[in-house]
C-alpha cells in the first residue's frame, strides 16, 4: 500500500510543479472536499482546481512532499489517510522567492487499482509565510 501512496504523492507533486491541472485532477475524486488557502471548504474537483490550484500553483515552485516523514494509516480495502510535511518556494510581489513549509492530510479512497483523493487539508507550518504573489 505504501508504494501506491508514494506513487500517488509523486504524481501529484509532479503535477503541481509542472502546473498540470488536468493531470492533477485525475488523481482526485469528482466529489472531493478540500480545505485550502483561498476557501474555507470547497466541494468538487473543478472547484478545487479553479478556486485553489489555479490561484496558488503559478506562485510557488519546487514543491516537495517530505516522503521520509510521511505517515500512512489505513488498509488497502478501506480509506487511506496520509499525513505528510511539505516544502516549496513562494514568489513575492517583488519577484524574489522565499521558503514555504507546511503539512497536509490527504484521504485516499481505493477505486479499482487507482487511488483517488476524497479530502485534502493543507496548512502552513508555524512561522512560514502563507501569502504569495497571488494574494
């Protein structure tokens, strides 16, 4: 199971860094519920892409999950919960970049051979700058 979770996280990390909204969306359930920077809660994959990803991804780079610090809970026949720190670089209004760090919780459902995110919650680490150029 951990191998499948690592594959899923790596695929999403790659989508974030290449701004592949369509490819990233394929990793998510149509009815995903997410908490993000720009909305307290949003339901639906298209809302997540339009109201969170398109508002944030252009203003970050070098997004990385801290795989070595990841915790995976659950079994292959049920919901899997991933708890994982992450890092990225934010873009300031003056064009400079700065370190951003945080943690996330991701709930993945098993759908045949695939994993699909049904919930994500990202938050910033204490002392990390949340706002980027888009804000």
